[in-house]
């Protein structure tokens, strides 16, 4: 999976599940595999099995929200991510994905509110809560996304400075040259997030560009 060897990943996943069909971890990773290939129905099916075996797993519940988000089912994603936070309200990726689910729905005030909830979880970032509110008032959602890029380059915090996430923000801003530059860096760093480029709605602005086809091929999608 991490090497983007999709054919072998499927073979090994099926073998693992055959050897131990009651393993939630095996179903979890097979669900992620199915998601990355663009098979959301199979992804949800296997995630459901993982959560049946371990219903209180934060990771499995978050993964369900992730699958729903990548499937463009934003209302369902938000609902599932809320359930994840009921299990562990300190799990910051769930705030992040909830924020971007609202963004995809065009509900920008809610986008900012959820991102503020994320910022409040870290003493280093909580000072930015009023900052992004002011930026949003002055420059709208574009100003907020540009702030994420500008701060992301500087801050040594993963939620900001991961090249893949910077690429998503640039894509949403329709700054294609910067987006592709960050995606190339993410690929060079072997970022696991690159496995999602086939389905990530945050990259939809790039899909009609020939450079995107090249990137798909680099991560094993033909």
C-alpha cells in the first residue's frame, strides 16, 4: 500500500483477511486500499466490518469519515466525524476534515469555526483563533486558504506544513503551478497522503491538467 504497489496490496490484503477474517486492522487497511482505487462502496463495507469488531476505535471511526469525505458525501462525513470526536475530542484530524467538509459544501463560516476548534487543541496554534477570524472577515475563504499556505510553509507543525495539504490549499485557490510543485514534493517525500490523489475532492481543480495524469501514473494509477 505505502509503495503504491496496488496489485500486490490487494493480493496481500485478501490473503490476510482469509487467514484472519475477524481482524479489524486487516479490514481497515483493505477499506483504505479500496478508497484509494476509487471503490467507495467496497471501502465502506470493509470499514463497517472493522468498526463491528472494534466500534470504539478512533482510527476506524475517523477512517469512515474520511471515506465519506472522499466520496463527496459531506453531510454523512460531518456526522461520522462528530461521532469520532465523541469518542475522543482531542483527535485533531477529525476537526480538520470536518472543517474541509464544510468548505466543500460552501459553508465557509462553519469551515472557520471548525478550524478554530482545531487550533484550540494546541497551545502553539491557539493564538491564531482570532487571526483567522479577522482574515476571514476581510478576505473571505480565499484569504483563509492563502493564510494556511503562508503559515504552513513557516510552521513546523504537521497539520500545516505537509506538502500534500499545502497542495490541496493551492488547488482550492486554483493556483495550479504551486499545487503541482507541492504535490511533486509530497511524492519525493513518499507521503502516504499521495495514495489519495485519485479521489481527493481538494484536487478536483487539477484533474483536467496533463500534469495530473503524470502524477497519477507515478503513484501507480493508469
